[in-house]
C-alpha cells in the first residue's frame, strides 16, 4: 500500500512539472486571477508569520523570536533576497538565545 502511494505521488509530481511547460502557450490566465493569486500569496505569508510569531495558546516566546522576525521583516521591506531574510532572522534569534535572552 505504501509503495502504491509513493508511486501515485511521484506520477502526480511528474505530471504537474510536465504540465507547466506543455500548457504554457495553450492556457491563458486572466489578469484578475493572476492579481488575486499574488495577493493570496502575500496573505498566506503574513498568516504564517503571525502564527509562528505570536504565542497564542502556547508558552511565551520571549524576545528572541519576535526580534528575529523584526529583522527579517525589515530586510524583506527593503526587498533583500529571501535567503538573506531567512538566514538573518534565524541568526538573530539564535544569537540572542545563545547569549541568554529568552
């Protein structure tokens, strides 16, 4: 059963990767739909940041995690590469925790 699931997921992944280049010229997405997808991506990213940053229903996060998010948010605001944003945010939180800041 597990092997069948793995094969089905592999076939589906291959089909999705093939469909993009194969259907690029045949399928036209309306400009309004493209705009809604762009807005949806921003909303989804903001929701992920909010859920991982705010200690709702869990123990207090202390100062390190919000400081890391603040650093990452500042770099994202100035449109730095996403890899730099993520590494800077993680490094900030790790550095603060290593020096004893909760």
